[in-house]
C-alpha cells in the first residue's frame, strides 16, 4: 500500500546496511509468526542498541512499528530513520532528569524516614507531586508525595538500600536529580490504534541496551500494552511473539546474527478481566503475563550467569560435531541454548564437572597455539602437504591482497574513524550506566552511523576526483575507460564513476571475506610444520576423546 512506502523504503535501506555490516543475518522459525492479526514482538537481549531494531526490520515477515525512546527520535540520523519507519516515541523520565539545586539528606531515618530535608534547595520549583528524586549513580530513587517547602518534601517509601542511606545520612548531604512524572497516555493510545488496525508493535522489554550474558529484568510495558488493548477492544486478539537476538560478536564488522522467532503467546481472557478490575488484580494480571513473556524470551535466547560459563558452553558446543551433519547459523544458536539448559541442570554432577575441567584445559591449549577448535582437523596432514598448502595459500593471499589494496586505502578513513568513535562512545556509555560492562552494545551502532555519514562523502569526493583526473590527466586512466566516458556530460561521468565505485566496493568486501578465511587457515598449517604430524595428532585425538 502507498501509505507504507516510506516504511518499506526504510526497511530496504537498512537491510542493505545489514548486508554490509554483517556477513550473514539469518531468521529462525519465522514461519511461527501469524500472517494476520495484531502482534507485539518482544525482543531481547537488547545487546546491539539500534542494530537490534534494524535486524528485526530486515528479518520480520510482518511490518512492525517500534516503540522508540523520544530522545533517540530527536537525534539527526536515528530520529529520521525512526520517523520514516513510523516508530512510536516514548518519553522516558530518566531522559528528562535535571540536576537538583543544592543538596539533600534525611536527618532522622528512624522516626521520619520519608522526610527529605534540603540544603539551599528549590523543591517547590523543581518538583511536583508524582515526580521522583533520584540519587547519584542509580543508588536509589523515590516518588515524591508531598512538597512541604523549598527545603522539605515527603517521599512515598523510605530508602532501604545501604548505599542510599550512606549518602542521605551524611551531615553535608548529597547531590540528587529531579525526574519528572511522564504521562504515557498518548503513547499507549498510539499503540492501541496500531493493534486495532491488526498491525504489529516491536519493543525491547529490558528498557535499554546492555552487553551482559543474560536478560535484564523486564519492564511491564509490553504486558500493559497487550492487556490494555484487549481490555479496550474485546474484538481483537493480540498475540505476543518473543524474538531472540543472537549474535556472534555483535560489535564486529562482518560477523553473524540470528533473529529467532518463538512460539506466539496467547493472552487468556481471565488475565484481561483481571486487568479491567484495576488495583491489585491489574498488577497480578500484568505480572502473570510478564512471567510468560520472560519464559518465552528465555526459550529463544542464550542466557548464562557470567562470561566464563558462556565460553565453556560455546567450547562444548563446538566439540559436538556429529558425523555427516552440518549446522546452520540458526542450528548453532539452538544447540548452544540446549547446552546451557543441560549444563545448568547437571553442573554439580561430578562427571559434568570433570568434563568442564577438561574442556577448559583444551581451550587453554588452543589459545596457547593460537588456533580455533574447527581448525584442529586441518592439523591431520604431513609436513610436506602442509608446506605445499601453506605456500599456495600465502601466494593466493598475496594476490588477493594486491587486488584488495585499493579498497583498503580508499576506505581506511571510514574504518579508522568508526573504530575510534565507537570506542569513545562505548566508554561514555559505560560511565553513564549501571548495567553495561564494556559498552559493546553501542559499538555496532556507532560503526554503522559513522559509515553512513563518511561513506557517501568519500564516494562523492572520489568520484569528482576521478572525473577531474579524466579531464586533466587522461593518460593516468585506462584507455577503455577514457573511450567509455568520452562524449558524455560531467554529471553523467560522475554518476558512472559513482556506480563503478559502489560495485567495486562490494567486490572488495567479498574479497576481504575470502581473504580473511584464507588468512585464518594459515596458522594451523604453520603449526603442523612447527610441531610435526605426531604432536598435532595428539591434539586432534584429545579433541576426539572430548567430543565423544
């Protein structure tokens, strides 16, 4: 339909970006998504900031309109893409927080624990009933229920966290932030209207992106949207589809991604009736549905307690390679999930502990030799054959590098700038968050944004430079290109050059993929020459014992 032309054009455009950034983006179980009717897609973990939404736009069998932070909608590039994709803005209170004037403290935490005293504060100007007072470093927050004066207010519940009390009981007081109350009625109305039309909503229920190895606690928004829509309109049947966002090195260029669609969640009429009752019954209904959403997401995501466990699970999964069976990217994700479930269930069994220890030792040896598990099989050759293969691949790599060198030189400004800016943004993200570990969730987004700005500028500049050379220094250009360009206007020559650059860029991109594959295969061959066939055979036999 014509009304969706901007959405479809945006979806196609960001799909091209994904094909450049990722080497492979796969969808798993997309057939489970209902072809008609209103759907709320709940996706997680939110491990790749705006890239997550782009992957979903690329792989969803249905159009979906994302719930997007209003602060992001106000950004130049991301905001434009969000508007074109008909995203629904949501104003988050934390994005509107301002620094409080003066300092605050609680003088009497025993008799008057809900009374906050201000020092040189302006409570009557900066707060209103329903807003929130937040402590630095996310150490605690409380809703304001009464403003007595500029230097005294009452909060709904007392602070119980030790870190919060340590700040608030200091005689000199502590800094604070004023977080306004935001009425989300307009956002919920837009969501209900979308669902009433039989269309789809996309939401990341964790609330913000992160780089942890497990899901963060889910916000209640998705449950409220679904139950609220069905309570307001009994003629619609909203389904909730969990989507697992699974990445292999999400922040790295030319990595792999899988969007795993789960079984749709049916919302029972009983929950809708409880929601209509309001009060405790409404909270109970939202809690029950949120639990179902949590279970649905757990079934399509890989969740471990820490990085070490995840690395152990991934090593075990790589060792599992049945003969005559190859796994797709989606199969690898599902297999990893099953390994996680099995490990969590039996990790205290002595036999499993022994296997985990041996797998960890095997992993250390691989790191020592500088090879990966899938390369161990390639060690099963003699030194003579290894030398011949090494020589062939080195020569092939040099030839490919010669062809790819112009691309590397021409577009190195993009790669270097993207790397520097994304690292800087990752540090800033970690500094401003309590859930991020290394800020890797923002790196992919910033690499794409930098590329989105610099690449067109470079393409345009290089095309004009080439046209200038064509007119002023034609002897530097291949004769057949000069003949092809002769008699054409400067604008046409520029457009032809721009098209040629684009085609060559894609060729260089795929050449780089194959070149990296060859480069990674060289070290195992060198290892065979260094260790000899017998030593390499021992490593391979050790792997076989573990896999069996």
